[in-house]
C-alpha cells in the first residue's frame, strides 16, 4: 500500500520508527565483557556494566567503526565532534539508573534509505543514528508483562553496543514499515555489523498517530506539517522484534486508534506494549517527554572525533546496488535478482557459480533449487559453511549433463542436505549417472513395442500419450535419462 492510498475515513496514519540494532562486536561498548549469548544468567557482567560505584567506561573502537559504516551506508553526515550523554530514568534492567547514549550530538545525522513498496521506490529520511548501551533483559514468570507473578532480571545483555536508528514520520502504513525493516536488515548484514540470528538483535519502537486529512497542507499525505504532528496524540508501541511483528503490531494499533476516533473517544498519548502472544497492544505508562530524561553530558567519556573515518573505512557493495547490477550484468529478472541478493553470502555464492557456468543456470540452482530446499528445512545458507563447494560441484554435474536436473534436484541435493553426503558419492550410490545414447534409444524402442495402446492414442492425436511413454523410458533407465531428450527421441521414432 502506497502513501497515496491509505486515506480511509478522512484519516491518515503517520508512523515513525526508533530501530535498536545490536552491533556485532566481541565485547560490550564500555567494558571488556563478552557479548556472547549464554543460557547462564548474569555470567558476562563486571563493575562497569553493572554500574558499581567508581567503575569507569571506556569506548569500544569496534562499535564506533560499525557506526561509521552504517553512516556511510545511509549517506548520513558524520560531524567533526560527537558526544555521549546520560539519559536518566529508572527501569529495573538498567543497573546504573541511567543509560549512556547520545543526545544532541549523534554520530550520524540526516541520512536516508530507499525502499521498494509494491513496486514503487520511496526514500525514508533517517533523522539520526546514535550509539548507546543496551539495557539488560527481563523475564516475566507466570504471564505477560501485565500478568506475571514476578520478573527476573538478566544483566548479560547490559552494555551490548546498540545503534539506535531514528526515522522521520515518513511511513503511512504498517506494510511500508515492514518493507523498510527488511531493507535495513539486509544493509546491516551486508556491512557485517549485525547478526539477525542473535536473540534480540533488532528491536523496534514505533510512534503512531492518526491525523485528520483536513490538517494536512495540500493534497500530498507525505507532507504533514509539524503543527499537525504535535496536535495529534501519538502512542509509542514497544517490544517489537521482527518485520512481521512490526506489521502486525502497527496494524492492530492503527485499527484501535481509528475505532476510538470514529467513536468520538480521545486517543491517549502513552507507551504501549506489544503482546505478541495475544496479538494486542496493552497500556504500559504515560508517554515520557524529552525533559523527563534529564539529559546531561557523560563526563567520563571524551568527545569522539571520527568524521575522517568515513573516507578511510570501506563498505561493500550494498544490496540495492547489487540487485541493479545483477539485472544488468547477468540479465536476471527483478525477482531473481532480489532472491540472489537477499544476503551477502547468497550473492557472493551466486557470483562464484555464475563466473564458471551459465548465469541463468546458476540463478536457477542458487535462487530456486538451493534456497527453496533450505527454506523448506528452515535453514540458511550460512548453515552450509564449508560445504558450498559441494553445491558448486552439483551444478557442475548438471552443466556437464552427467546427471539429469531432476535427479540432481530431487535426489542429490536433498540427500546432501539431509544426510550430509557429497554429490559424487550420492550419484554413484544411487546409480544416477546419465545413460548413454544407445541405451536410451534401446529403451525408447522397447517402450514403443510394449505399449501399443499408448502408441495408438498418440497416432490418433492424443499428444498427452507421449508423457506416458516418456515415463516408461525413464523407468527403464532408472531415471538417468534426460526427459526432454527422451521426448524428442520418442516423437522421432513414432513419426519416422
């Protein structure tokens, strides 16, 4: 749904995002504790990340480098000097009772990210992206956030490097939000600063307002003035942890607010919790204002001066650019190019295969066959680390016509993934080597002689009868003949 089609009942939905991204570093942002995930609670903690008196923070250079990479990817400004601040508020998972973050001098500002929404390209403004520390995590026992018997606190996550990416209120539907998050996650993975497989690696807070369209200047619902936004009571929806979850949470909240407005009830400005199990948002507290956080400068950390890193740090070709290049260089469809650039690992492997074999054959085997079988098994291409040469060998067997595409797909590839065997061993064990031309010709003649009824049907104009005869030949050759070749040989024999 595009921005120009979401006006329903003279109301316009306006959404802005705060996306919290865990950066992939070995240690936490202000101490040397490991960021490795563990089942043992409160194992990776120290005086710094527990906020004990006298403990001093030291900035993690790898986290700053990751922030600069993100700034380059979203074409953001990186100022000459950026600072850290203390954001003061009490949550049980913040052991210091304040969060070290960035306030009015973020490391990245005025960026953008282009996304495709139903075939239309839209540019989403990213107002700022700043570094901060992650709080700990809460485990609600015996129910949800509002019904639990008690809550446990695990500080293993406290101090993990976070990049908070704040967009302008540019979204007009939950579907646009989902498309943006998918594109953003692809970019972050290409940069090598983010691992989607980590629990809690991406969390979203979304601000949603419903604005009467008469308060919009002009006819374009993309252009909403500051006064209209200030006048609208917005809700912040927290605890969103996936693209699909964001779409569902915001669709629910959009409907809830529209129903309230249409029934003459006021929408309260508040923070609401997305209860994924129940599929609803529930009220948590009144929405804080900026003044409530009592920001002041973090005296224990000096200013950062890293603007020159933007020229010195290289980033890879990003997914949108790679999609366009794949379409031009390899003559792929937009759909195929999108599949093949879904992750950097997939794109790299495709290019490796396409350098040696026909690009269309490589696209079929990587985008359709391999990714299809992996998806069916709930696997990722990263699960084949160290085994991609085996897939490359399978494509080689098909390209050399050593086995049929059908056997390669239905027998060899599936056995490789399920049993872990190598392709050549599977071909030998299953006797899948292609039958030579003489053997196929013999099988064709035998099938014709043994099935006069099908031959008669074919000669009477029933072209479908040829499929039965193809099946008979395939059976005689143990599936090792090429069905297309068999079809041609049968027709030539019957019409000769």
